[in-house]
């Protein structure tokens, strides 16, 4: 599977969760797919149009929810080819009138914010997927709640995260996708939201991608830069080290606090924490104030601390 295929699968998996939740939560929602790049690159253009088409086919599965709710789907890219392609898909699927597709030709830096505003996204759920050089600005106030998935060239994740937080996104995660040819990052995928449940859902989608896709993950905050195979049960080693470092730096923490830390500061899910703490406790690396089943208010600390 190509890198474009992996990011496409990740998006479609997350849309399968986001779409029904957003439609149940509001009478209108907006999704924007944006990409930048040379319009004379047929392979790149076709890959993006395939992803845009896959998202549209996914939305068509929720026709029952679109009877009384409106979903605006924006596609912003450097070519006008998206219009004909998505029109053909709509004709094939017979998508409902409340699924409105708008293709805008132009660079996202120039057109995305205006297109989102024109779609009437203010005050309603908004999800933006952007494959561009840097996360788009001026979007957080456009919708409530706003979420942002970006696919950017490898770069300084901590600086990007600070910029996202300055725009009002409380919860973020970043993952480097490493292609099968070596250890160089092919791209940096980030997710920004205000909702912990949605961050967990994105992480679930991340680890459910095809494990044979030929892509591995790397946590850009991991000082040792370990590569991770895609798995529904990811290797616990990097999280083990991260939790021990956290406990050493902060002192005793509850399981709930450690779960939140893993969710927001590592590429792991909060659900991975209980398994790893159990392993740490069994090895004697940490102790807890209860010896039975770990609960959210169980206090954990480094052994001998």
C-alpha cells in the first residue's frame, strides 16, 4: 500500500466515527478536504482525488441521518478536476440533497478559510483534513467544535503543536509516518481537537490501519526515536519508558492522570496505559496504593520513590 493509501484509510476510518457523532450532535456539519501541490502532477492529483472520492462514498453510507441533517463537503485544491469526479460519484450513488458537495479550485492558503465561511460552518461541527505544507490558520473559530487533521512534510512537531494550541486546540497528537524503505519520515500526521473522546477515536483509527501497509510510526516526542509497527496491540516498550519518565519527573500519579498523559503526549491510546502499568507493577518497577485491579483513582509511583 502506498503512503497515500495509508493516510486515506486513516481518514476513512476516522470519518466512520466522526460523521454519525457529528450529525447526531447538530443539524448541520461541515467537512473540508484540502490539498496543495503542483496541478501538473497527475499522480499526486489522482491520489488526492481518490481520497476525496473515498470520503464522499463514506458519507453516502449515512443517508438515513441526512434526511433531516445537512452535511456540507468542501474540496479545495489546485485543480478543477475534483468537480467532475465528485459529480460522477454523486450521480452513481444517488446521494441525498442534504449532502452538498462544493469543489473550489485554488490553493488552500488562499481559499480554505473563505470556503469554510461561505459553507455556513460557524457554530456547527467542522472537520478539516489538509495535506499541505503547514496547518491552516484562522479555522478554529469557524466551527464548534472544530477538528483538524493535517498531513505535512516532516518537521518540528513541538513547534507545530505550540502553534495549534495557540489557536485554541487543547488536545493534539502528532505521528511520523516512516516508509518501508528506511528510517526517514515520509510525513507528519497531526490531529487537533477539543474533545478527548475524539482524540481517542483518532488514535483507535491510527492503530487499526492495515498492519501490512508497509508503514511504521514514530513518536516525534520520543527521544530515542523508536519505530513502531502498526498493531491493534502496539509494542509497550516506548510507553513503558515514557510512563516511568513521567512518574520520575512528577512523582505519584493516578491511573487517570497517566491515561490522559499517554493520550495527549504520546502516540498511544489511553486504553494502553492499564496494560503497561500492570506490566510495570508485575516487574516491580512501580508500586500502587492498591494491589488488585487498577482503577482510575489508583495511585502509581516509581518503586523506591
